[in-house]
C-alpha cells in the first residue's frame, strides 16, 4: 500500500477525490509511493493560498501533481470559458490549477534545497466521472497525456506511470 498523507480523507472531499483516495489507500501495487492528498500550499504561485488535490511521489520515476474533477460534464467554449458540470463558467481552468500547484510544489522543494534536476515533475487533470479525452478539443495549453478520465480509473497505477513516463 502507498503511504497516504494524511491517512484519512475528509467527508467533504469531492467524490472523485474520495474514490482515488480509497484506491491509493487499498491497492497493493505501489508500496513505496508517497501520496499527499489535499496538500495545502501556503506559498501558492498565484493566490494567497492554494491546494494540490494529490501529489504522487514515486521513487525512481517522478512526481505527479493531480487536479481532480468529479463533474459529469466538461467543455470549453470559443471564448475560453470552462464549464464544469453545473458550476459557473470560469476562465481559470483545471489545467492552469494543476500547473500552478505543480510550480508551487517545486518552489517549496527548491527552497528546502531539494535537487529536482533529474526528477520529472509533471501535472495532469483527472476527470474521474467522464470520458474527457473525447469531450475536450486539442489545445496548446495541455498535452493529450495530461488528460486522465473515467477510462483510466480501470488501471490507476498504469495511468499514473504512463503519465509520468510521457
């Protein structure tokens, strides 16, 4: 089992986060992984404070910062507005959220003199309830491998390894 920090998931966490948390906590394929859930980022790159839904640390492979979206629909209109389920449209999308959390995490580690030169640190967005790969158009703002979706829930460990390897 992976080491989960914290060892519990809040009852108020979104459904996709709860599902991934349970998976990480219970699966047996990643005993040396360390996974931070709902990691508060006091020195966020863009805001006063921020959060990374998951930071997955895999020895000898890298670090993956995940933004989780549990919405039943996702789209981006011609004006650049994101529509996630019934939420109000927003300019700041999930890929930007994930990227900012990644950079905030990197800055935190560098301030502590942790050498990341040979450590891949990447970000991705996981749409846990829909087939987002089919719903989102191609964009210069993200790589296709940065989109994880409902289909990837069938093999979480494989999806994470594939994303980090990409």
